[in-house]
């Protein structure tokens, strides 16, 4: 093999911030903080630039070194999307340590497990999580210090040993610091899957995988990010690196807007308008709240063009509302923690733009085409590849340089399935179709698909129809045992406040929308549905709660 003769510069995360600081020095990073209105009365908005962020990330790296953090150490965060969290992304990874973003919405036992399993040396936390830290600290004895992400004036009255102040640590350093250079396959970040069953498992990202992913995620058919973009990640930075936004923004010199803890419709809308946001990303639940707020107040977006929605299936009604009511393109995306996380995103091809509006919409509701670097296929129960015809559905497998090979500390052995050529594929746990144009559509989670008379029924399709009914706020569809058909679908639905609908009316609503044998057998109305810490329907719990349920005969 003849080796290429190009420079062997490793792909390191610190280079993203250096690039932005040099070429987009004045581009702003705006954050809604959690420390309340400032003394000058300007409100709780903080703003600075990439040049400022670079200096402070370097000061942070110096402070970490002074605290004894060395390459490979894990540094935990319990924090919202904000500028200090951004500094941690770069300060920690930049010095060769690993930024471990902990999801504060998990249950206490899971948090204790995760912090101890990761062996976090220090944990940085936003003031919102002070009480949580008070409970957590005694149960995580290996953590050497807990750093409140604030200044001395706002320090919480916390009675734990080794409480430190972020601004004091950073303020004591000069910022005259050269990022170290090392192998691009060095670990940079750690994120645990929410684990609806069993213990959470750690996904350990590398500098190389993070940069390759940020490159691919920047492209026009993905985030379409540029130096003219103003991007606001609603998806939290503790949720798979906010889908790469904190990395791809400096790569492109985009203005970054961080919403802090303000995920409600009003707070988001104010920030979208005040900062002229063009692009945003988040899970469906957040958009439901925002769209309802917009409609109630008859508001319009003046600059927003694109909303990326993923993490769970975007209801078609939401995709349509973004476009028809607000003139915003809603791009459906699919991914998972193990994939850094983006797998697919839905944008039309040139040849599809001439299709009828109905046909275009049908495509836009799919999860979309793979981003560069991801390979995917669907297989049957025996591992045989299924056709890409948009009809056959099977287990979705993926591979690529930003896809997990094994979990942190080899939890659970190798998760990969090896094909006849010896290539390892990661089983996503999703069931999907892929069409001839490469558009993938999730039909279900492997565990949630309803098996009726030897055929499969997609619970997601049935849920989408239920929530399209004007009286339904949220719905889950699960399979319940049936003497003849093995399983039959049951709709578990939450009504909108003040709305009325009967079981019969909802079942009638399915007619003509799906094959007759897909129409659910029954409906039960509930006050609320169980969710995971990341806001997904927790169907394992629902099945457990309804295990004695009998279908009407
Ligand atoms: P994330 O933290 O990014 O949500 P998780 O690893 O927690 O990722 O969950 C990934 C799973 O979420 C996927 O395997 C899939 O089942 C589901 N998911 C993500 N996006 C979508 C989507 N657009 N449509 C349907 N399911 C989705």
C-alpha cells in the first residue's frame, strides 16, 4: 500500500473552538442562565463570543489540571444548555479528559449508579440541581469535588465536603494554555443510555468520531449549518451532546443560542425572536408545547426556518402544522445514543420536489436518509437482508465510524451482530422499512411491535392516528394477549383538557386509515402515560400496569 503524503493532523475537539475563535471571534454565544436577573437589570441573558469562550475553556482546562484531573479522567456535568456547559465540553475534552454529561432527569438510584460506574472525579452542576447534589454527594464517595457552575455571590448554601465555585476556579487561571495534541481515537465524551431495562450503559465517544459526526451533521441535507445560521439546541446537552450542535456550531461559525432551563413555549418563543434564530432541534414533546403556545397567542416566527425533530417519532400532524401554520420546515430525524446520535434525516431529493403535495408529505413523515458515514440495512429473523422496497420491514442494523463498537467497561459483552463477510453491525432495536430512494421509516421498536395472527402491526402508526384526533393529547398502543390472534392492539389515550371523545368514536376514527385487521380492539382512557427520563413513552411499565387487562369479547 502506498501511503498518502498529507499532514497527519489528528482530528481533535479543541480544534473546533480554535477555528471559531480565530475566524469567527465576534460571533455570539447567547445563554439564558439559571441565576436570575443580573444586577444591571438586563435579565438573565448572558452573551459573549467564541473568542471569550476559547479563553475561558482554556482557563477551565488549567483549573482542572490544578485540581489533579489528568488525561482519561471522567468529569461529570449536571447542567442545562448554557455557556459554562459549553466551556466544559471543550475544556475537559480539550485537555484529554472525558466530559461525562449526566442526565439530571434520571432517578436518584440511576444517577448514583452512573456517577459511580463512570468514576467521575469531579462533577459540575447548575444551581437548579443543588438539592439533587445534596442527595447524590454522600452516595458517590469517589467524587473528589462538586463544582457549582456560578460565581461566589450565587453560591448555594450546600453542606457537602469539597464544594467548589466555578468562577473562582476559572478566574484564578491565565488562559495562556496550548491544547495538548494526542491520538484522535482518544475518548472525549461519555453518555449513558437511559436504560428502560437493566442498568444504563455507557457510550464512550472519541475525538475522531465526534468531529466526523459534526462534519456530516453540518451538511445542507442535515442541519444546513453555516456562518449565517443562528442555531438554538432545545435538545439538552445531557442528551447525546445535544445532537452535536455544540460541536457543529463552532465548526461553521454559527451563532449559538442556549435556552438554559426555559423549555416552555413562552421562553423559547422569546429567545427565537430576540436572537433571530434560524434553526432549532428538539424532541416532539417540546414542539407540542411551543406550537400550542403559538396558536393560543396567534404568534408567528419572524426568522425561524428549520426545526429538526427526533428522539421519538414526530407525529405527521406536527410536521404539517409547522409548515402550514408557521411556514417552518420540520425535518424528521432519527438516531440513538450509540450513533453519536444522528442516523437519518428527512429532506426531499430534487426529483421528489415535483411530486404531489400528498406524496411529498408521505415522504416527509419518514425518518429519512442516512447521513454520510452511516450504513444501514434491514434483516429478517434469520439475519437475511430484506429488500429496499418501502414495504418489507425488519430489524434495523447500522455500522459506521460514529457507531458504538462496545459499551464502556465492556458492559454486556459485544453488542454487534457479525455478517457473513465478518462485518459487525449494531442492532438498533428498531423495526423499519427502507425504500428504493434510501428513505427509512421506523415502524416500531422490536419490543413494541404487535404480533397479530403471525403478522406485525406497527404500534407507532396506530399512535399517530390516535393523536391526530382533535380530542386526544397523547396515546400509546400496546399489544395485549388474545386467545385467537396471539396479540391485539389496545389504545391507551389521554384526552385533551376539556375535550370529549368516546371509545367508539376513537375506534371509528381508524376506519379507512389502516387495514381493517389493524384497527385496535379497544380503547382505555387514562389521566397520564408513563415516560422515561428522556420523555419517551415507557411501554414496559404500561404493559406491566395493564397485564390483567381483558379485551372485550
Ligand atoms: P436519544 O437519546 O437520541 O433519544 P436513545 O438512545 O435514548 O437516543 O433512543 C434511541 C431510540 O429512540 C431509537 O432507537 C428509536 O427507537 C427512538 N427514536 C429516535 N428518533 C426517532 C424517530 N424520529 N422516530 C421514531 N423513533 C425514534
